[in-house]
C-alpha cells in the first residue's frame, strides 16, 4: 500500500501553528509578490511530524544497520561529536567576526591542523577543501603550481594506477593534466616495470591510493615513490583509506608529497547525503608555500601576561582560496573531538580493529565467493559476485538480495579490475556478532544463487520499493512525486 503524501493528508482548516496577534501595525506587502491562491497543505503539527519521521525511517543509515560500503568507511558517528559541535560557542559564531572574538574557534582549527600533521607525517595543512574530491583537486593544483614555479612547463602527465580511487583520473583532467593508467601486477601492487616505462620528463606526478581499492597495501610502495621522485615527479596520496593506517604508519614518512584526508571517513564525521564533508590537504615542507590562502597560524606568541593570538597567515605562492571562508567548521569541530576522545592508542586501535574485521570476513567468505587477490587485506577486500556454475547471477543480484536480509549492500562493480566486484569494508565499529550475521546472510545468498537464482533476480522483496531500472532512473529523473489536480 502506498503511503499518502502530505498533500493527500491535508484537510481544510487544519493548522499546525497559530501566530500571536500583531502588536505593531502590519506592513503593506508588494502587490507583485502577492498571489490569490497558494496550494499549501493544511496539516496539524502531529501530521507533519509523523510524515517526516516516516520518511526518515525509509532511509537506510549507519544508525539503523550494518553498512559495509567499500572505500566509503561508513563508520559510526559518536554522539559526543554532535554535542560538541552544537555548543553555543561554536554554533553561533560567524567567519567574518574579528579574530579577537573567535579565538576559541581558531584554536580548534589550529589544533586540528597540528594533530593531522602529527598523524600523517606532513609539514603543513589546509582545512579549506569541502570533501575528498575537492581535496584531490587542491592537491593536483598544488602539484601544478609547484612545477610551474620551477619553470617546468612540460610536466603534464599524471599516472593513475588501475586500483586507485575512482575520482583520480577526473581530478587530474580538471587540473589540466593528462591521466595515464598504470596496471597492477598479479598481487595487486603497482606494476613496477610499467611504472618505470612511464616515468619520463613529462611526468608531473603519481596519484597513489594506498591501501588501494583492492584493500591491499602496496608491497613496493617505497620503491614506487622513489621511482617517481627520481623522474622529478610528485607523489599524491589519496587519503580515502587512511582508516587502515592510523597510528601504524604515516604517509609523510613513506615519502608522499601530498595527501588529502577524509574527515567524513577516517574521523567519524557525518557522511553521505550530499555533505557536508571535509577533505583537508596535507603537504611536505617543500610544498607548504602553495597551500590555499589563508591557513590558521599564531600571529603573536604567548607572553607571561597574554595567551597566543591566533589568526590567518598567507602562503607566499598560494594557489588561492578554494572555498568560501575557511572550510566546514562544524565538521572540523567533530573531527577534533573524535581524535581527542580516542588519543594515540585509540587511533591505532581503530586501524587494528578495522583490519582485523576485514580479514575475519574475508577468510570466512572466500569459502563461498571467489577472492581474486588472496593475500592479507587491510581495511577492506573485494570478492567476485559471480559463479561459473550459477549462470545468470551477477554481483547486482547479490547486492539486491542482501537488502532482504536487512543490510546495506557493499560497493558494486568497483574497482573495475575485478570481475563483478563486491567491495566490502566492515570498519572497526562493528561487533563480531554483526559480522557473523553478515557472513551468514552472504553464505545463504551464495547457496540461493545456485539453488534458487530467481530469488536473486527479483530481489529485493522486503523493501518499500522493489528493483528499479537504475539506468532509466538516472536518465529519466522524476523529481516531483505529487502534483495538485488541475
């Protein structure tokens, strides 16, 4: 049965709020803005609350169930983060206030910069980028500015491994570079020999996701970085998978020159639904002068009588401002809260438990699914959602059927180098009991694929809406589900 819309619930004369009588003379409204009729629904407050509560319950969320969406790190967002971000001193400030009146907010930004530098091993950082892909663009523009500052104009090529994050080629193109694919070897690492062939004097850099989207830590990462540096290029680290490295290794120490950090993945701030995200970019010392303008710094050191004065400093060769004001401040507060609550030992435990959970699932599921790269994984792993003796069943069928078991499907058909890919990332926040329920569902689906394939082809069966024609839905958008009768 289809639920009624707010318009169908409307009843003439029903109201949800009553305004107080005016105690001042009413103003005349401009005739040009007036309409004889405005067909708004007439509802009580209870009608409205129930309607939107019902809509919210149709959404799948990490608060409601297991969300093993590979590469996205859909981890639980602790409520203490929300409490902190809603404190009046953070909630009610404005970025155009004089710096003397927002010292607390500037301290938060400065502390997060310094903390992220310590976690990642880099020398300088910007908090401006609004999300991970935005951070990628900033890093690519810094790479371009660096080469141009040296008069090295012919460096126009950026290498992108086939196991990299999916936005990397598009980002390189947007920054004016030509992306060039680098294949993987049989163990899921960057193909060293092919990399050597591609590293010439036109190389601007390499965009390396490590661990990559196969969930594998490149076994030759130091050699890869050295080859690129020897050719005069820079190494950009896609930080989408930083959750696997916290407290264990620092990309800056490995030799990366630039890296973006997904606060909305690694550091548990809200994720999905269009934002807001946050993608700070960290750089090595030789690139600090190219950071977006401005960054938070200490303008006056502390004295015996006064604390330090925080404000904005301006990198001398900046690529310019890339975000209005100074980034998504509410997300910055949440991320710093999470880091401070965890501490160094807690952050390392995040990585250790994320890797443990992923390997636990991988070992159990490779009994029923093909594992194309059979080696220890990091925070995620990729299976094939297809069997030679289950003709007609595909990864999409597995994903749709999993919805009937009350769980969000893993990422489908990415990375492209795995046939019928199912990309699974449990994160560190899930218990063994939850993982066991997921394994049980996946094993049942594998059995159904062989014995009752029609169950998978017609799935999902238990959701408010059945299987959609996703290609048609993307091309033929229906953005309004109700229109008043003529």
